[in-house]
């Protein structure tokens, strides 16, 4: 089986590439390296002892994408590529619509041209907006997302649902990730954010090694047990195995368009994450309580039953595993992927 991964040099894509290669898949990566490094592809290959085919190409180059798809004709496309910063999407919405929505359209045109009809798409729990009930399951209402990034995910999901409705040959899995965190247990691949990290765990890692001066908990007056926000932190290697489970499901069940939440079902507070990180690193982290961050929902965690029952997938790694692996990656790669 051959899988083509758009954005396969990125954080989740690189871990999924390792899992696919370990299962015997052939892997082709298409990535313009806008938020990743060629070093990540080298590490994928050295970790697995397998080669990949790598194309440094943007999804916005429609003719190049079509040529690659028609040449490679993969069995399945896993579509990770895109821009993912909520804050940046508010300031630069057109960049987000162009890369995420128009880029996906180019990819789908290329899939049509090459006859490839099997797709796994990286969606996000952000499509649930402010959840109307907890835990969130796949029947929970899809509300208007709070920011342009979230809206691009909604638009793409709807585009894919329309495509599936128009042509029953398509099989598409919409994977709504909760909070992907952690790193490969080898410490060789992990998350390498550009600039100051927006997300909690990469920020905590950089604070712990002195790259950030101050750790601020954004609000402790939420209606949660310790007043800080609750999230469902899922280890990136668990997420990677979720993609393999989705591929098997598409292949065996030919479901048309199906969506799955990928998370643990466990809610952890910001303070609990900080304490887990302290256990993993042996460091004491002095943090301040600051104001709420605009746009944060108090709580977001999944009901993982649909993925467990239909995909046979469950996240197995704990918050302590997550923090240990994130810390190992941070210590071994203090400056991320340095070419
Ligand atoms: P990432 O930035 O590490 O990976 C995305 C990859 O896409 C990068 O390697 C980047 O270089 C590439 N890319 C960007 N624009 C491109 C273009 N025009 N053409 C080709 N490649 C391009 O992000 P990630 O965390 O691995 O996320 C992967 C996917 O999962 C994204 O679609 C993201 O929106 C989604 N997602 C991520 C999270 C998260 O917290 N990490 C949560 C929910 C959903
Ligand atoms: N958070 C925080 N300090 C930081 C970064 C994040 O207190 O420096 C909080 C944030 O307010 C949220 C939680 O950590 O409650 C998870 O944030 P992240 O950005 O990782 O995920 P998201 O909010 O997008 O689910």
C-alpha cells in the first residue's frame, strides 16, 4: 500500500509517516517546508530504516500537485498540510483560506485527475466551537468556529461531505483531533514550533529550558475543578496509530464520508499539565496566573466511543508519558531541527 502525505514533514505527519513505514507502507511526502524541516524527513528515514519519496512542493502549485498524484497514484492520501495558528489566522485570514481551503481544492482536483478516491483529512475539535455538551461526541452540533482557522476546517469538512454525496466512489475519514502533544519516544522527532509557541506544552518545554522568561496560566476563574481550562491531550504517536486505524476502516468498510473524534476522553487542567511536566522533568516550574486568553473555551474533551467501536482505536498513553516524551525531545533538540 502506498500513502501520500501532504504536510508529512510536519509534527503530526512525521509521526504518522514513521507509523506507516513501520507497518510496511510506501510513503510519499509532499510538503513545502513552510513550517517544517527536511531534517524531519531524514529522521523519519533513519528511525525506520526505510526511504520515503519527498517532494518539496506547495499545494498551491496545482499543476505540480496533479503531476505528482498522476505519477505516484497512491492508494490513499492523508492530508495534513495547512496553516494552523489561530492567532495568525485572525490577522491573515486570506492566507488561511488560500492555503487550507484553496490548497485542499487543488489536492482534490489532483485526486480526481489521478483516480485516487481515498482520503484522510486532519480536522480539529475546533469545529465544535463552544461545545453545547460534554464530553463531545460526533453528534454534537458543529457550530460556527470562533476564528478563521476553525472556519477553514469547517469549510473543508463541508466540501468533502458534498464531494462524498456527489460521488459514492469517494471514501473519506474526517479526523477531528483534540490536543495533539508529546513526541516520538526516541526523542528524534517532535514538535518544532516557529517563534514563540502558542500551545501550552511546547511553551512549557521552552520555559523549562529557559527559552521563555515567564509561564502564565491564562485564567483560573473558569467553572472547572481547579479554575483552569480542561483539554483532552492526546499523544502524537497515539494519533499516528489512529490514522492507521482510519486507513484500515476506509479500506475494509468503504464508508463514504465518516468523521471521528481522536482524543483520550480524559480532561486535564492547565495546572495538572504543569504538575505532570514537573514530575517528568524533575524541575519546579514557577508560574503566574494571568487573565483569560480571548477565545478559549472552558472545557473540551471527547467521548472516544465511536473511534473505539468503529476504528478499534483507543489512545493508550498517559499525560505522564506525554510529558516525559516531550521533555526528552526538548532536551535532545533544544533548537528543534537544526539543518
Ligand atoms: P505542522 O505545521 O507541523 O504541519 C503542517 C505541514 O504542512 C508543515 O510541514 C508545513 O510545512 C506544511 N504546509 C503548510 N502549507 C503548505 C502548502 N501550501 N503546501 C504544502 N505543505 C504545506 O502542523 P501539525 O500540527 O502537524 O498539523 C497537521 C494538521 O493537523 C494541520 O492541518 C492542522 O490544522 C491539523 N490539526 C493540528 C492540531 C495541533 O494542535 N497540532 C490540532 C488539530 C488539527
Ligand atoms: N495556556 C496557558 N498558558 C500558555 C498557553 C496555554 O495557560 O502559555 C492554556 C490555554 O489557555 C488553554 C490550555 O492551556 O486553556 C491549552 O492551550 P493550547 O493553546 O495548547 O490548546 P487549545 O486552547 O487550542 O485547545
